[in-house]
């Protein structure tokens, strides 16, 4: 029998049936229907896994009964013993998959995300590395058919990014990218280095869930909107159309700048970032497992506070949280090799959750 309490599984199945009945009757309004549909969609794979597990458990019980039956044919009992041996690992695999399905879900996992990459320690080389990281995430997004929309960008003279903020839109973006938050360290010979000496520099990455308007209620009186000219306050890069927008959320002091060509688009993008930062602040307040402040996500940008190291001379990338090293740095930087790291981090996170539940 499974280690998951039977009454817990019964309640899941009963709730799924109840939600199905409510949907068939017709919800009171569109919002209620959407909420029920989402719950039904979330519960359906769980119920399917429960039914498959229980069917296999019944097979196990039938085989055990056949083996225990002294009057059964010897050849049939031998066949039953072989089948019973084969069914045990199947059951263990089914139970593990069911446990993963029962893990607490992050409500933001299914949605889009705001990606912020900033140069840390290392001057121009850090800015160039920040640009490389953003290209890596852009290519990764392209492989997953997500849309990338730049919100604001501040460049140096070499084409590196002092800071770049973008919206990455698609299904399950935050679930894939949320473990990328932190300090990324690079070891390589900079393009500006004539002696061939290896330098170490760093860039910080922050990934925030992109909040919908329904997630965060921003009062009109709580924001101040300033339209900025080129070379505006804050050192932000702005274009020559004088369309940059700066939005200040007065209660929290959060300031967001968007400097694309279209003023209306800038306001929309700036508000999207503001909603996401306010949403993340609320998530952090509610969820004690997450850091209490957004700054904790990326530390100070110092080289020593790193989650991952990209070593170009040796062609390897190491994630220090799970002690995983891949000798395929070019593939990672092209985006295609990033899934192997992200999947390993997700599996490690799931294992931690399972251990805490057990």
C-alpha cells in the first residue's frame, strides 16, 4: 500500500468530482467558472495518477492472493510471483510521481516573468557578461516559443549592459526561470585584455513573476508618472523621441523607468514591472521560505556571492547550489544547454519539498 494516506487521496477524488459537477451545472459568473476550470485542470492529472496507482495496487493484491492460494496451479503461482516482482518497482515509480503532483504549487509558476540582469563587480567586463547572459535567456526563450519584450536598457560603450529589464511572456516561464535569480560569476579573458590574463567578474539576475492586473490593485493616487527627456534622471538610457516614462509608486518608493520609442507602450511596460515588483514583495511577505527582501535574491553583486560560475577557458559551467558541473559551456550560452541545469535545480527543489513533507 502507498505511504500517502488513503483518506487524503479520497478527498482529492471527491473534490475533483464535486468541481466537475459544479462545472456541469454552470458557474454563477465568468470569474467563478475560470476559477473552477483551473482547479479542475490542476486536479485532473492527480486523480488520473490516483486511479492508476489504485488499479495497480489491486493487481498486486490479486497476485499476492493467487500466490497464497495453496490450491492454485504451481505454474500459475510461479507466473504470479514473476509478475509481482515486476509490479513493485512500477508501484514505487507511480507513488513518487503522485507525490510530486501533490507538492504545493507556486501560484506564479504557470505565468510569465520579469527578467532583470545587471552588471556586478568587474566594470566593463561585467557589463559584457550581463549582455551575454541576457542573450542566453533570450535564446532560451526563443527555443521555448516565449516572447521577449525589452522594458529598459542601459548600455556601456562596448555594447555591454549595465542593466537590462525585459518581460518574458509565455506559459510556465516563471517555473523555468525562477531558480536563475542570484549572482552569476564569469571567468575568462576579457576582449579588452591584451596580456591574455583571466579575469573574474559578475552579473546579477532577478526573476520576478509577472503579475496580472487582477493580482495587484494599484491605486491611481499612489503613483506618480513623469515623462522624461533623453538623458533623464537616474542615469537610464533613453531614446531621442523624448518618450521615456518614469513611474514612482509612492507608498513603497519603487521607481520604474521604461524608455522604448512609444510612450503608451512605455507606460504599459513600466506598470507591468511595477505590478510584478509589488506582487513579488507581497509573495515574500506571505511566504516565509522566500527571502524577506528582493535584494536578497541577488546579494550585492560581489564575485563571492555566486550561484553559478561560467569558466570559459575550461568550457565548463558549475551550479554551486547543487554541485553540478557541465562541460558544455557553449551549448549553455546558446540557450539549448540551459534546460539540463534548470531541470536539475527543479528536481532538487522537489526533493527538498518531499523531504520536508515526509
